[in-house]
């Protein structure tokens, strides 16, 4: 029975990665087709400067390349295998997909990395993707001209500018409270860094700091475990 379950899990994982890679490849082609078609139709007389284009690509890669690696490393344990492919294809991970996955795990009392957690996060992210797409389409089709002035108005603009910090704090709080021994050193390090360097400096390189906080949390765990202050091994 155990062998059969292991074979089924291995088959599920292999199929997930195969379908995920194919879907990601198709998504990349479709994304690249947009500027290609626009250039072919409207930019026939436009002279493309190769040096400036390469320089822009290098600059963006240096900025967002680190962000991409950090997001995959930090988000994947919560999103699951299928959820990771689906999230990075549909986008808006921090605001929609990650909150949907973590909230679904919390509501169902499921642990990340388990078979149950994999199914729950995949369903949650899939539902979030469908709902987000439908709402965006309807908003663009019917309510765009009506909602944009209200959302960007002086009364609501401050609230919408802080949606991501509010969601991140609300979702991170239960995990911080669940494991205070690891979360407190990381939170203290983040607060001290913010107070000493300021918001502008932190926001300009937040991906590097996120990676640093992951390392700090891991080193704190090793220190606490080696000294016997933390006796529980991390769940896999």
C-alpha cells in the first residue's frame, strides 16, 4: 500500500512538472508575441537601437532577476508544486495567490508540503486566478471609467497604496505567533534595519533584504536547535 501511494505521488509530481513546464513555455511565447505583433504592425518604420535595448535588458535582469529567484525560493513552499506554476503564470502572487494559498492552509488546518496541502493550495490558487480574471475583465469592460476615479481619488488612494503591507502583515502574524522563537529575531533585525537605513533604501533593494532575512531565520533555527532551546525538528 505504501509503495502504491509512493508511486502515485511520484506520478502526480512528474505530471505536475511536465504540464507546468509546457504551460510556462506557452505562456512565455504568448507574452513575447504581444510586443512582437505590436512592433510588426505599428513599428515598421521604427529603428531599434541594439545597444540601448541590450543595456535595458541587462538593467532589468539585474533588478528583477534577484527578485525572481527570491520569490521562487520563499513562495514555493507555501504555493506547492502545481500552485507555483499556476501562480507565476497568472501573476499577482503577493497580492492574490500567496494570500489565497496561506489562508486556505490555515482555514483547513493543513501543513504545507503535505499531499493535503498540495491539493488545497492548488484549488485555492486556481479559484483565485479565475475570480481575479473574471473581475478584472468585468471591471475593464463595464466599470473601468467609474471605479478608476474613485480608487485613485484622494480619499481612498492612501488605503490602496498600502494594500500589500496590510495583506502581508495579516497573513504573516499567525505564522509569527505560531513560532515566536524564529520570528522574533527576524522581525527585530528587520525593524532595526528599517530604522537605521530608512524606507527608501529598504524599498529599493527589498529582494536582497528578503533573502537576507531568510538566511537570518535559518541561522537562528540552527543556533536554537544546536543549543537545545528548540527541540522540534522542522516539519517537511
